[in-house]
C-alpha cells in the first residue's frame, strides 16, 4: 500500500505528467511517486540566535525522511526576534508573526498536498504558529524545537538575555558602571539557541513535549549539542510512521493533552504567553478551552522547578536533571496527568514515562522533590475586576507583596513608560498602567520586557505594580499583570484610568480593580472616544482589523462571517 495519502493528487495519473515533470527537477525518480511527500517547515534565519542553527536540523530531518522511505520537501517560514525587536516599533510584529507562520505552513502544506509536516522552530512565535497550522490542517505532523541557548557567565553567575535587560535598569539606577553593563552584554548570549530561562520559547517547547507532539527530552536540549540533531532525525522517522498509520494531530491534541501541557507549564514556572497561545491552539484544534481552565489547573499543580526568570537555573540545567519527562512522571504519579493520552510515537504518556524515576535525583536541586516544591500552587493566575472584566494574566509566585494598592501612573505606550522609569520618576507604591498596547491598539500586543526589567534593575521589583493590555516576556517577573481585557483600544476600562487613580492588584483574591465609583466610571465612559487606527495599510492594519481579544487567544479568524 502506498503512503501518498494526499500527495497522490499531484503524482498519480496521466493528467499529472506535468506535475511529475516538475517534481523530477527537484530530485524525484520513478520509484518516488508512490512515497509520502513530507514537508520540512524550516524556521532557519540569521535574524536571531534562536534560529541560526536550524538549517542543520532541517538537513538532518531531510535525511531522516529519506531513510524512512519518504520524500522531503523543504520550505522556509519566517521569524521575528523578540529580544532584538523588544522596546521598538518592530516588536508589534512579534505576535503578528505567529499568524504569518501558521498561515505560511498551512499554505505550503495544503497548496502542495503534502502528506505530513515536520516543523522546526526556535524563537517564541515559531512554536505556537506551527502548532496552530498543524491543528488546523490535521495532517500527520511533529514539532522539533531548535534548542535552547547555553548560559553565558559573568562574576560567577549564569547569564541570559534578560540579564542584559536588567543590567540596563541597574546602570540607570547607578548600581553598575558602563564597563559592567558592557561585560554583561558581551557574555549574555554565547551562541545558537533560544533564550535560556523558562521564558516563552522553552515554555512552549516543554508544553508541546507534554502534549505529545514532540519527542521525549527534546524540549530542553541545547541547540549546539549533537543530541539535538540526532533527535531531529529521529523525529523525522517517527513522523513517517505516523503518516503510514494516519496518526493525526487532533487525535493527540485533545482536551486531556492540553490539560497535561498546562499542568507542565505550571510545574516548570512557564511564561504568561502560554495562556494566549494555548487558547489559540485549542481553538484551531476544535477543543473547548477558556481562561478559567488555567485557574482551575493552577489550583492543583505545584511549581516544582527553580528556573529563571525568578529562579536560579536555566533550561540546560533542567535537561541534566531529567528534563520534562521527570517533571511529568512526578505529576503522573500524583494523579495530575492524563496518562492515557496518545503521543506522536504511538505510545501513551504512561507508556512513555514508564522507565522514568519516580523522584528526581537528590544530587540536583533544579527539580524539587514532591514534598518540597517551590510553591504549593501554580504561578499563572487569572485576575478579574472592573479593570479586566474578560480577565487578565499574572505571574504571582515569588512576589513578596501579593497585594498592592497605589496611585496610577498612566502611559499610553511602552516607550513613555520606559523613559519615566529610567529617569527615576517611578516610586515605590506606584501602579504603572501601560495601555493602547493590546492586540488591536498596539497593534500586536508588544511585550513589556524593557520596562519590567528596568523596574527590577532599579530595585523596585517588589514595590511597584504594573498592568497592561499588552503582553510580558517569559523573562518578566514581579507584581505584573498583562493581557488586560477588554483592551483600551476597544473601550476597556483600562482606557478610562486617570493619573493618580487608586488601583488595587490583589493576587490572593485574583482581583484587578480601579477604585472609583460606578458613576464616575460611567461619566468617563461617556466622554471616551476611540482612537483612530495607528496603521491604515499593510499587515498591521489587517491584523488590527481581524484580531480578537486576548481573552480568546488573539486569533485572527474568529467569527469572520458573523459580522
């Protein structure tokens, strides 16, 4: 029986002779036209260290596909470097790139009638973008993470790119001199791979492994290590078997497997962005998921890993300590994972984890033992109140003051806020409001890593609150609340906050409240008018027109025909 379940429409029959003629030009021989055609979605670029090593992985994937008896077709997809575009207008394209990646993979695979796809990505949006496309198309697929960067070193400390952002704040606060700032800059990113802490890239790779769409241990491997290339070739072979057995993504991406992924995100202390991305992935897969589901799972999952940004270790340390399988085994033993979920290998989660130790090695402290977690409950909380009637997302673990009430310091862009922080105009007790940075208002929902890192660097991390309708980097920590919805651009109450208003952030009660009367709020609303679009042509204009609320994943295909 042939394996070309979909591609036979372009390779079989007399009428497809011209199609075959073109395929012969790219290497097909007579015997190849009954083989599966497998796409290799290659996120390689030299835009960012996250993706600079991916081309070699794509070549290993091609070799693996051929050795497994199928025919690879390599195509490229884009990336935006969050770390390089951070704090600039360019960062508005970051979340937009998630949709471009999803659309480009869907376009290539469906346009060429491919039988399956192996997607290889590095920077933050590569992963959710690829998984959204995989879930939409529902053709056999596997995701390969490009790998994490190894840590830099300075003064006996491990460095990541966030170290450099925080050093800017330290320099502006007079805590380090220019030579020290430059020393951190020169050492923070020593080679290829995605940002090293449990930031968004490593969070999403870990979650995809937990969900069963990537091979065990693959999510925490270093980009530059040989095992990453070996795992990529093995992933290609596994995918060809999945094509032969027609094991489809929607058999793997289910409500249960997404719950597994969210449980692991909580256990490793992952990025707030995972909330946004899994809402979008679930929708693409036809799985019901909402913000309250994250809160439910948070309540039962302890934080087991001591990882940056707020902890001590990086992803390569987690890998040495047993990686995601070790974390998953602990959750499984305590009834907090669905062990019957199928994975891309055809094995269940329980079968995959059968030989993993019940407890982590006592010779390491990256993964805590079950009876001594970092925190008893998960770290990603959903806050609501009159400032976030649809919800907002906060990291609440590691915050020394879980409740803050203070005067609003209002900024209508990230740049205005950063200037104020670096100029020393933000004081302990302030609650910073950064608005008109949401999905529509930005547009593009920029990450506020520069302001939050500057706050940490200035020594105000435990003394200042920050809320925004934008996002946060996975490298952010402190009393910060993002994804405030409805956003300012559509008339959310965050648009009505005035300088000096009292705002309460209460992590314990999961409350985000503007402390003014309903009458005053109604009066302000009557006087509010929407701002004109910031862009009137091009991709940002199209995105602003189509994008949904962050509370449902900031997707661009919601209710397209219901207007």
